[in-house]
C-alpha cells in the first residue's frame, strides 16, 4: 500500500467492482472520464480480468480515506502507457464518491502517485490529459506540480460540443517532493 496524509492507495479487488459500476453510471462522475456510456457489471468484470493481465505497475489502485477505524473506497487511480525506454507514463484518477469532491483528495492522490512514479518506478516524465472545462481537476494537478504542456484543440466531443484537451506533465527535475 501507498500511504499519504489522509489517503492510501491499494490494489483494486473484485469486490470493488459494484462500487465502480455505481460511480461510473453516474453522469456527473463520468463527465470528464474517457467513457461516455453507462456500463454493466459484466463490462466492469471484463475490464477487471483484462487489468489483471497488465504489468503490475499499470494495474489501477483504489483510493481510500480513513473512516473512523476502517478505510473507505472513494475512487481509483493509476499509471498507464508506461514507456520504460523513455521513462514516461500517463496517470489518471477519478473520485467516485461525490461527497469527497473539492476536499483536496485529488491533489493528495497525484502527489502520492508522483512520489511513487519518480522514487519507485524511476520515471522521468509523468503526464495526463484533462478537459479544459474540468477546472477542479486542473487546479488539483497544478497544486501537485503539473505544468501545462499543450492544448489539443477540439479534441473531444462532450455534451453536444467540442472541447479542448490539455496535456499537463511533471518532469523529475521539476518535481518537489515536499510539495
């Protein structure tokens, strides 16, 4: 497990799937994710089986917060498209539990993933894509140290309109482990 100040990241488990299905079928939760359609339990089970075949470094992690004496699952995160020659990887997250939105958990998750990516996986560049309308996400990523790198004009179609997509990244040389 990876521990932050208020969160911990742990491997996804099969019994997490019903919660993921619930969250991902909520249009507000799904709004800025790469998926645009509701999902079934069977679809999520297929995703899980495929995920288990990926390299361990690319298997998603559940985001948990301390709830009295136990831990409560609130979302999911992880690395993808790791290129070991370039020492580069994409990163993403979603907070499914809406009562946990705008509480700084996304920033803390990203800081913890940056620490893991740079100190454990020995990456040099960690990047993400974010919709320009996702102001909360952009703020969280900036607080974690991500720099605006590029704008992909009208790269996505969401809610009846084309939207720009931002690419943000952090290089190991720019990363501040104390932030």
